[in-house]
C-alpha cells in the first residue's frame, strides 16, 4: 500500500491537468480551421442546410473548380493572383531578411559612429503606425513610375524595424571573440557575415520571416493602392472581390475554398519556423 502511495505522490497531477487543459484549448482553437476546410469541400446542397452541419457529408472539389470561374469576368485566372502574392511575399521576406541582417551586423558588432543613435531611431520607429507612411510611400512610387510593377509592391516594405531590432538583439549574444578569431585567420568581413553570422542568426531570421510572411501574405493594401491593372492584383484583394461581388450567397463555398488556399502557406511557414521562433524569444531579451 505504501508503494502505491509513493507512486501516486510522484505523479505530477498539476502537470497532467495543465497539459490536458492546453490540449483541449488547442483543439478548440483548431475548430475554425476545420470548419473552413469542411465548408470548402461542401456541395451546394450542404452549404445552406438548417441547422448547418459542422462536417461535410459528401465532400467535393466543385468549389475549388468554380474558384477558377469566379475571376472569369476580369479575364484573369485565379492562379495569377496566387502567383502575384507568392512573388511579392517572397520578395518582401527575402529582401527584408537580407537588409535587416546587413543593418544589424554593424550596429551590434562594430564600433561605428552613431550606432546608438541609429539603434534608438529603429526602436523609436516601432512606436509609429505604418499608416503614417502610406501617403509618402504612394507619392514616391507614383513619381518614380513604378506603379503596376512588382517593385511598387515590394520596395516600401523592405525596411523593417522589427527585423533589425530582433537581429541586433540576437547578434549581441554572439561572442566577440568568435568574430575576432575569424579576422585573425584572415577572413574578410563579407565572409564572416555570410559564413558565420548568417547561420547563427537562423532563429532570428526565422522569427522575422514568419512575422513578415504573415503580414505580407494577408495584406491587400499594396495591390489596392499601387496597382490599377487586374494582372497585378494579389490574392487577398481577389478574395475580397469574391466575398463582396454579385451573387454573394452563391459564392459561400468558393469564398471558403479561396480562404482555405490562402491559409495553407501560412500554416506551412508557421510549422516550419515555430522551433526557431521559441529560440529567438529565449535569447533575444533586451540587452545593452
């Protein structure tokens, strides 16, 4: 009897209850995504049942097929909107990562003149809403003749203060002795940056890439403001058109299919980078 009591004492009932609660909470948070996928696969006969069914009974790909016909009135295939979003999002994420890393390296690891002032300006810029930049950005793109191009959709978002801040904070954790040893071995600053610094920045890069991807992928504003051609519209703007166009009721399934296609890349990026994100949060505390 005493042995059973000792074993029961070793059981962490508090941990079991906590993990059970978090598991149930996580499943509840997944319900909207499951319902969206179920709705995207529902035939028209199941979309307007009352009371509505949570799970699809007769799954079909009709909504995904009809998705290609919704944009037929503009003579632009839906795949073009997906391609535009992939190009713009890839350019913003890739360019933002490189620019942020290039800016963070001298701020964190070089005795450059005024680096504290520049870093303070980066931190101060985080306090301002992006809305205050919209008019100047539009005027620059318009005067530069870049409207209706991918450059207009990418360039305004390459300078990302949050990316620079994260990478500066993470770079400060790297020992200076490691970089000094590389210089003594004859490595140039470019080689140190690409071969040593960039691989060690993977957690910070993954975190910034996740935030940047989610922001760029879901933002209809650039395509709404910087383009007038249907060929340059992005996926979020196309989904808004589907949602608000004629025959809204009949497009419920098509809208669900488009929304599901839009969520898939975000889930893939999040699952891929979540481990690195946790490392960044653990090692990128404020440090002077």
